[in-house]
C-alpha cells in the first residue's frame, strides 16, 4: 500500500528533503512537477516546509543557510534512514569509519536527526522518530519510490551498512553489478558502483520519484529551467530519467509500470 501508517523499520529510508537557496522557487517547481502542496514553516522550524501529496506528508523543502564562516552546503536531496536512537546510530557510524556532517539534534517534538557520511563519503540522514515517523505516502506518482546508493567503493559499503545500521547488502537477481539493500527480508533500496556514471561523480544517494510518464515529466523539467542528466530510457524496473532542478538538486523519476527494455 502506498500510504504509510506505522513506524519505519530501522534502516529503512523514511524521509527525503532538499535545502534550497530559494525555498519559494523550489516549492513552486516541485509543486508544479509532482502536485505537492507546501508553504514555508514557522520560525521555530527554520522555515522548513513539509510538502504534502493529497494531504499526506511526502518530502521536505527548507531554506539553505550557510553556518557562520562556512560556505553553504551543496544543494542535494538527502535520504534519511530510520534509526531507534540517533545518538547510538551516530556512534555506530563513526565506529565503522563513517563521518558526522551534522551532529544529532532535536527537531521540536517531531524527532531527532543527524546527517552523516559513509566511508566512501556518500551523505545521508538519520531520523529517530517521535511525533513524526516520516513519509506518509510512498510508491505512487509524486512520491518517493526508490533510494539508491552509488559508491566509489562497493566493498567498503558492503562492510559499512550491515555493521553500522543492520542493512544487508546482497546481489540483486538478474542485475549484474547491482545490489539490494535489505532490512530483514524487505528490499528497501539499491546500491551500485560508479563505473557507469560520468567520470568524477562522487559517492551519493539518489532519490527516485514515481511518475506516470517519465518523458513528459522530463519535458516539464526542461521547460521550468531544469536540465536533463540522463534522458528517459527503459530499464529492468521501468522507464526512468535523471534530472536536475533549476537550483542544482539532482533526482530521478521512474514510471515503474513502463515496459521493460527489450
């Protein structure tokens, strides 16, 4: 079912967000593209907007702010993994050669978060849920459908994610070089190396949004001032494209019901 009503199992992607220099422009762009509703939040949340799809929380968009004396962080969609205790998870990250980008902190009564990086420098978030479990809708058009790690060192990632977060990494059937990320028996994401990506691409997590038509969404991104990094193509799971919004945020779209490539 695309509607999520219970807590996410530890290790499962549970939320995504984007910090953009022009929050209003980002809200308008993704609202037009995916049918989201969202407005800047109150000062106590730093203006962070929880975007909704059909009245259900789907993703966050906040204003990007540079810490005093530091450059603004890169514009990127961040995948958050559910954890039962953010502080314990941060210690496990560092004990397994990961890095802390943003220490664990309270988010009002909603939960506790941190931003970290794995040993290959792929950045992701941790979310310890309290009043807010995460995305309330997934796997339907306009919502997140897949989270994918592309890493410069798959062997290091295979050691890190099971040890630090209890996420198993196993070869995916009929997909040479691609691995499934599993929590228990549930596949919660994917992992691949960088060999098929442009030279110089760093390790990263990529967010996929479900769409009805990858080609028409790609056209809409271009009309709105975004760019195409990988034009729509057919693959095992459907028809997908990799896109960049007008401010630089990279994301993928996929019509998971599209015919497989011949």
